[in-house]
């Protein structure tokens, strides 16, 4: 019996350090928005890579599938940190707007 971890969804361990520390709410909202965008991009990239054969450096197999999942995860975080597709920016503005409404 072989167990494989092939999920490409970022776990809480991949969340920015600002999510776990006691920083100001603005920084936490930005980090949450960026993390959400990274998760969205991860799902999108996973679908894009699904059709690409895994014949290459690792000659396919379970190890290459795991490596590909980690690579996609890093791509997702990198894209989100660089501005991504603009999703994090919109989510952040929505979070700020909701916070302002709740304090009024």
C-alpha cells in the first residue's frame, strides 16, 4: 500500500508570517488577501499543469507528481506576491470596506 500526498492546496504552514503574529489589522488583511489569491492561482495552475505529461527530469511517477505540486505552490505564492491577477487587491479593498462598516 502506497500513500501519496498530492494535494496542491497551500496549508496554513504556507501562510505569511504576518498572519500568525500580532500585527496591525491592515497588514493581516493584506496577507489574508494575498494568501487567498495564492490559493486561487494554485487551483488554476494545477488545472493548467494537469494535461502536461510528467516525462522529463524525474521520468514521471509519484515523486514527480509531488515535486510538481510543490512547484505549482511556489509559482502561486510568487505570482500573488508580485501582484497576481489583481484578486488580492480587490479582496483587500473589500475587507477594508467591511471593517469600516462594522465600526460605524
